[in-house]
């Protein structure tokens, strides 16, 4: 399961808030909601967040093994 727990700390370190992401960087409120609920994001969105926050992917998301993972 992909979790976005690192995103929130990275956002604080970068001096950004959900308000600035939405109003200054045009990140949608639905994207913020998806981050809060650990729902899937496109790689384009992750790329945008990395660019805005000047960080790496691992500063946004982490993989955590879960019983809820889909079997392949």
C-alpha cells in the first residue's frame, strides 16, 4: 500500500500549506483529499508535488506492505 505520510512533513519543511498548494500552485482540493486518504495519485501529480516542494519521491510517498494489497 502506498502511503503519503512523508508528504505532510515535507510540506511543512518546504513552508507550504494545503492553502498555498491549492491557491498558489493550483493543486486541486480533491488531490489534497486523496493524499489524506492514501488514495492513488498519478505520476504526473507526484511529479508536480516533487517540483513544488523541491524534493524526491520518497519525501512524498512510501510503500508499506499490507494485507489489503491486491494479489497478482
